[in-house]
C-alpha cells in the first residue's frame, strides 16, 4: 500500500472519499474543494492505494515551504478501524521528514490521536 499523488483521472473516486468529511457534504462545496486541489499548486491531494484499489484520501495545503496543514483525511468505511488512517498520516510524514505536518480544526481530532499513538 502506498500514497499516490492525485490526478484528474481519479476525480470521481476522490470526490467520493472527500464526501465522508463532515465539511464536504454539500455538492457545491465538494466541487469547489476538488477544483482547488486541481488548480492551486499549494493544495496537494494524495490517495491511498492498496493493490489496485483506492480506499483513502489525505489532502491539505502548504502554508509555507516547511509546513503542510492537513485539511482532509478520509477512508472508505469498509476499511476503517484497522490502523489505515494512522498509516496514511505516517506515510505523509515519511514522505516529508523535514517538514512540519499540522492539522486544522476539522482534522485535528484524528491527527492528534495519531500523534499520541506515535509517541507511545
Ligand atoms: C478518520 C478516519 C480516516 C480514521 O481512519 P481509521 O483507519 O479508521 O483510523 P485508525 O484505524 O488508524 O485509528 C482508529 C482510532 O482513531 C479513532 N478515530 C477515528 N475517527 C476519529 C475522529 N474523527 N476523531 C478522533 N479519533 C478518531 C478511533 O476511535 C480509533 O481509536 P482507538 O484505536 O482508540 O479505538 C476515518 O474514520 C474516516 O474516514 N472518517 C470520516 C472522515 C472524517 O471524519 N475525517 C476527519 C477526521 S477528524
């Protein structure tokens, strides 16, 4: 399993996964969000691939050269509760070992939880 960079051909699956975020229930908002990931280079979206299936999503914004803030994290419901969400956060940190990975209001509950587990 691995994090892959979002590209336009994954738009449908990415929108499906994004819609699990409580903030993305409205279709207009969801379309705006995916457009932002498509068009603004500071916004970066990753997908979590297991074999040939895409089951998770992690995205956010580079606040500056050294800080990435996670705005979206979601997983297909049939794969939850097995540590995959935690693995996605860890994979992002491994990809950017020199950068600060932060969360926002909507993702902090889970990201903080991952941090606690990482330090146990
Ligand atoms: C958040 C999400 C990606 C977690 O994925 P996951 O693979 O099930 O998570 P993990 O198995 O790695 O971790 C599970 C632990 O995180 C906790 N957790 C799950 N969702 C959480 C949330 N929204 N806030 C805080 N903790 C959460 C679980 O209670 C569990 O704790 P435990 O180990 O003490 O039982 C998944 O639940 C999801 O897609 N949710 C819908 C989207 C969403 O709400 N995203 C924003 C989250 S703040």
